C-alpha cells in the first residue's frame, strides 16, 4: 500500500507542476510594451483627428481642437491606468 500512495502523491505533484507551468505561460504578455505604445499612439492620433474633423465645423477651431486633444488624451489615460494596474498586480520582477 505504501507504493500506491507514493504513486498517487507523485501524480498530484506532477499535475500541480503542470498547472503552475500553464499559469506561467498564460501570464506572459502577448504583445511587447513598445508595440503597445505604437498602437495606442496611432489609435489616439486617428481618433483625435476624427473628433477634431467632426467638431471644428460645429464648434469652431478652439473648442474643436480642445475636444480632439481631450479625446486623444483620454485614450492615453485609460491605457496608462490599465498598464499601471497590470504592473501592480503582477509585481514586476
């Protein structure tokens, strides 16, 4: 009976090791930080330009540009908060 209990405990240890490895694989980022900054820059510029092109004719240059800058900046704000939260949760090594 002692041999069968050892086999069971090694199977449990092997399965727990596999679970830990699978969690580690899932926790790796799928996109680099540099690439994410490039993507967010492009998206915020495109959305800022689009917002500006829609609001300038209706509200005038000053207010239209303020809305465009505010909208593009809000995309960066959301991105940075998400990035900081992710770093806080993961406790960067």
